[in-house]
C-alpha cells in the first residue's frame, strides 16, 4: 500500500531495499546456519550511509526524518532480522542516546564514527538477574579520583562484539533507579571482556554476548548525562529502540507475506494454485490487515517523533502490536507453506524463529501494556 511517502523517503526505501535484496538476502540463510556475524555487510552499510540516516549532517549522518529511519529498519527486517537488529542497536540505542545526553565532545568523538560504521556500539542494560526490573541491577560504579571503577555482568547484549558500549551501573545503591549512571566505555579497556552466546532460537547471525566488567576504569568525562541520570538515559534509548523494533517487525511480516504469496501462486493442489482456495485467501487477508495496521502505528509514532512530541505511549503501542503481529503473520506463512515451511529451504522458517524475540527484548509485551495503561489511567503499575 502507498502511504504517501515523499520523494526523499521513497529514494531511501528503494536504496535500502535494493541493498537488502542484492547484498543481504543471498547470504542470510548461510549466516544464520553458521551463526556468523555479517561483518562485511555491516561495512557496506556504513559505506552507503545506512547507519547515518536519522543522524544530523553535522555529526556525519544524512539528517533524514524518523519515517525514513523506520523505512530502513523495515527493509532490513524484510530480509534479515539479525541485520536489522545491528542497525537498531547502533543507531536507536547508542548513537541517538549520545546525541541526546552527551557533551559536545562525546558527540563529536563517537557519533560520526557510529554513523559511518567505523565503530560498532552496544547497549549494556540487562543483567543475569535484572531484566524488566531495571532498578534491581547489581553492576556498580565507584568513584576513584578522576575515574569510576565498574564491576558487574551484562547479559543478552546485542552487538556484543562492539567497540564501544553504553554501560549502566549503580553509583548509589541506596537510591533505587535514581542511583543508576550511564557510561560510555571502550571495550578494549583492561578488565572488560565478553562471552559469546550461541544456540539461540533466532537472530543467529547477530552477535549476542555476556559482558563482564572486572575493575574497569572509566574516566569521569565518559559519564553520559549526569551521575544518577542513567535510568532516564535508558528509558529514552528504549523509546527509540522500540520504534525501530516495531518497524523491523513490519518488515519481517512483509517478508513472510511476500514469500507466502509467491509460493501460493506457484503451488498447485486440487487442480489450481493454492492461492485460489478460500481458506488460503483467509490467511492472506488476515496477514495484509495486520501488516498495514502495524505500519500505520509505526508511521504515527514516527510522525510524532518528527514533530518532537513525547510519544512513549504511541511507541509502546507500535512495539506491542507489531511484536505480536509478526508472530501471527509468520505462523500463517508457515501454514501456507505446509511441510515445506518447516524446512530452511524457504526463508519463512528463519522468519518464524526470528519473530519470537520481538515480544521479549527492549521491553516485553507485558511491559508495553503497563506503559500504555499507566499513561491512560494516570496510575503507575511500577510504583
């Protein structure tokens, strides 16, 4: 469906779609099977400016709007959720957080290199025993002269092979979420290490890791925002990340639809293509409605972001709906393929596995429901 994209948005959509079809799609299945991080693809994305779309020109980006940002995530997600995840973390969680909360020196030092793909970023919030309950994190940061000493573990960190990490740690353990501080940490700093996580259900070409911090010394000038601002930094980052995840879900759902449509028009049963059978058409009608509804929710949130309006509620709605929607669509796509959908001969098998994470990371579906309802009712479910 035409959503009345302007000329610039159409250009970006076509550029990323062409790149995804020519450079990513041919190797996606192989990288998934080998659990191989797509390093060469990431380099090409950087060279094409894909990582810089929403970053202002003065910091090395394209200066495009948030609808364009969503289009990039959608087109990447249409062929490979692992690559979409790399994009989402790099820009939405890391670069945009530094842009919003960083000093001018921090912005100049890190954002252009993130936008060009010269360096890779990751977002160290989740811990082995701290997920949705961010305030319960155990990682600590103790001031020692002109530096902080960081200790702790972070778990399920996407882009775990990154060059720079945003690390959240307690600088005041008695202050709850107000005692959390965000740090920009060079991953080559002594005491910083990572352990790759394998055997995942999906996103197998994504680098997922446990981060281990053992007396990691971080200069005071690498605090992002002010001491104690970490929770606010994290929540603003998740607002951006959830938007990109939602857009990526629309893309993956569209990929499922496209693959199922091609198959249904070619597969003949009972004397005609299965696309001509009523119950198959019911699947396509439901998928089409779900995809368009998700896309509208993403674009509404993007429109509000373009206006600079606070839209946590609308972003959570898009993330909740699209995260659940892509699982419904992937299920129907497998059903259309029948037994062939259960094989990695076709991409819907990978899409189905990759879809499952979207109701879990960057805020579970349950957390999104609490955010939406708390906003409408004026009563926090987290107090």
